């Protein structure tokens, strides 16, 4: 299998983290930033690191960004540069462009001009921390859409010994238990009669407001 090749433009905290982790996982990574200093900071950790202004189409062509399967645009503060860069990459025909957005409006513009995926790292991390604060039992939170999420919830004491039928999460909270994790084991067809044991983790899908209701109910119980 041919490994995907990645380019990351913008080497702030987010971009440099994406670039160095991809390289650590064995992928070819080209890291680009207009700041020579930022380039030097990651040069030791990635395959290639070059300094260039990504709003300069010629500069992007010269470094061969077109040949990468995925380009991550991680320019945050300078929204204009982020949009221009995305537009140029789209025009060049880069197959998959992921862009970090600063806010919702920035995200909307990026989607309109053809970004394949828009990410909001600060907003998403804020949401995760908020969920964890509401209920320390929430181990993971994955946003499926602005309205729906999947959460991983450690079975709180009040659930232990009870089965899914007794807990009645579907009727009470309109949420679905997709799976129950027991250590390394993932049971994707959890039985309604099986009592939950200490350490079990429930994987639950639902609307955000209903999930929060469920989290609150068990955090306060
Ligand atoms: P962080 O990921 O640290 O939160 P941020 O969202 O605050 O970053 P910035 O620091 O504004 O984003 O930008 C990230 C990087 O993008 C910076 O290192 C900056 O030099 C680089 N950058 C900004 N504009 C361009 C450009 N036109 N071409 C190349 N790199 C750029």
C-alpha cells in the first residue's frame, strides 16, 4: 500500500503538532510556514520543512504542494491568508484539503470555497472539557454534527448491577447505547438483560441536549 503524503501549512501549536505526529507515525510530511524560525523548530521532526508564503501561488507551485494527497491549512489568526491559501490549493487540484477555522463564519467561508474538512480545535476541546466538567464519567466526546454526538461514559456507581432494560436510556433520554466496552473488549451488540459491571464504559449516541441531560442526571445522582 502506498502511504499518503501530507503537507501542513502554518506551524503554530496546532499545525506543528499535526505535522510532527504524522511524521512520528511514519508518514512523509512537508511542513511549510512563512516564518523561518517556525520552520527551523519542526525541521528535525518532519521529512521536509520549507519557508514560503502560502498566499503566493508561485511559491506553492515551486515547493510541489500539488503532489500531496492531503494538505492541512493551519493558519489561524490571519483569516484572509487561510482563505486565500485554501482557494489556491483548491484551484491547483489538491485532492483533500483540511483547514483549521478560527470561528463559525470563517468555517462557513472555507466550506463554501471547497475545503473538504473544516476543524475547530479550540471549540471542540472547549466542548470536551465542558462535558468532562459536567460529568467526570465522560471519557470521550465526538461531535457527529452540530446537533448530535457520541460520548463514552464510564458506568457510574448508580448503573452498576443494573441492565440496559432497567436503565431505559432510550426512553428516558432518547439516546442509544451503541456498545459497552469492558477493558479491551468491545461489545457492539450489548444485551438488554446483561447487568453492567464496575469499569464498564458505555458508548452512547444522541442529541447534544439529551446527552447533557443524561450526563447531568448521573453526575448529580
Ligand atoms: P495555533 O495553532 O498556535 O493556535 P494560530 O491559530 O494562533 O496557531 P497563527 O499563529 O496565526 O495561528 O498561524 C499559525 C502559523 O501560520 C504561524 O506560524 C504563521 O507564521 C503561519 N502563517 C500565517 N500566515 C502564513 C502564510 N501566508 N504563509 C505561510 N505561513 C503562514
